[in-house]
C-alpha cells in the first residue's frame, strides 16, 4: 500500500502542476487533485505516526489531527477567498460527522473484527464528551437560534465573539490535558502501553521534513481543487452542500482516516480515539473559529450559521458518539452503528 501511495504522489504532483498550467478539463483535474491529496495525506499520516511513537498517544493524536486538519484548513481558506462560504460551512459539517461517524466508525469496526473488545482511556472519553457537547451543541446551535431575530451585521459580530471564546477554551483544554493534568487521569491501558517499545518508521527530522513538504504540496493542489468545484457540481449534478459535506471532508481528512484505522487495527485505541474525537474538537473549537476570523479580511465574511440539516446531522453525530464511546470500550458492532448513521446522513445530503 505504501508503494502504491508513493507512485500516486510521484505521478499525481507533476500531473497536478501540468494539468493546472495547461487547463485540462475540470472534471479530470478534480479526480487527479483528490487522489493526489489522499496520497499525500498518507505520507502525513506515516510521519505523524512516527512522531506519535516518540511523543506518546495524546500528543501523537493531537499532531495527527492538527496536520490532518491543516489540509482542510488550506482548502477552506482558498474557498473563502473564492467566496464559497457555503462550501466551507458544509465542509466543517462534513468534518464533524466524518470524524465522529466515518473515522471512528471504521476504526471501531476494523479493530473490532480483530479484537473482541477494545478499551481506551475512559477519563479522556468523558472529558472529550463534555467538550463535544459544548462545541457543537452550544457554540453552533446558539448562533442559529439568535440569528433568527438579528440583523446580518450583528450575526457576524456574534460569530466573531463566539469564535474568540472557542479558541480560548480550546487552548485551555490543551493546557489542561498536556500540562496541568498530564498523567493524572491515566488508565491501565496507558500504563501497559508504556512498557511496550516500538521503533518509529522515520526519524524525528525526516518525519518533520515529510510533513512540511507534504503540507506545501497540498496547499498548491488545494488552491486548484477549489476552482473545479462549480464545474464538477454541474457535471455530476451535485449540490455545493454535498461537495462540502462529503467530498471535501473526506479528501481533507484523508490523513486522519488512514492513521486512525491503522492504530485501531494495532489495538492502539487511545491514539485512534484521540485522532477521531480530538480532530473533531479541533475543527469545531479552532478551525471553524479561525476561518470566521480570516473571512473578515475577504469581501464576503462567514458567520457560524449552519443550515438546519447540517445542525441536526452534527448534533445527532455528537449524541450517538457520546453514548457509544463514553464507557471507554468498543466493538465491531458499535463501529457498524456509527457507519450506518454516516451512510444515512450522506444519502440525505446527496438528495437535498
């Protein structure tokens, strides 16, 4: 599989550059861009996995989520520049439901096929559950309710205020987990995992270099990918909502998909859960607020006002994940339940 991704990168990056310069058909380039980004994301996943072995599951999962979300952040910034705020909001929705239902679902399902029961840190699960409830249900639903009785200019002000609060709380959450309470809420899994020594695939320097180069390549390809959305939507009969919620979210989070499933298959559930849920928290509490603040510098500002189907999908995903993951253990059937919910929501967004 690594060789296949390597060949895709070697072929995809030059084709992306040549195709954009020669103005090849948008539909063809859309496929080339998506495949190349996914291949580059696999390298980002391998690099962050090497760093995770050195730094531990929490920091490793955070690194994976951060660099995985960097792809989506880059795509979203170029989409904002092009005035595609609806696509950006849809991609944020897709990231939330994709990480909670697709990434976590596939991880639980694949890991559960190999192991009867898989356990992870129940304290982290409960801590993340509270943050998920706050970030999605409070911070995303409140603007929608208040916006019904507000002028558009005040809606932007409300979104900016909420964004600043979310960023501050996210930084406080990282400080809580990584500094003041690091190691305080430790499960037996963590203690057992510390005894097992695993050699990283790449050295720290090489992994960092790969991450940097892959991020630069993804930034260039993402800018060109955004310009194909309108043509592709007309060609396939897709709505901008479907492109944002499903296509952009899957491509943008490809690194996390691959890494979380691999970790679950190796029974490293603390890392897998940190990637899936930690990435969701980062999207809701950091990426979305940052995009709101960045949009202020463009002609069209973006507020945190989602459509009703987007809100219902995100809230349902959070509630289902909290119920399933709050006990600190999982199996293949719980993974299948999350995947079924994702397919149902995907079908709904496709038919809208």
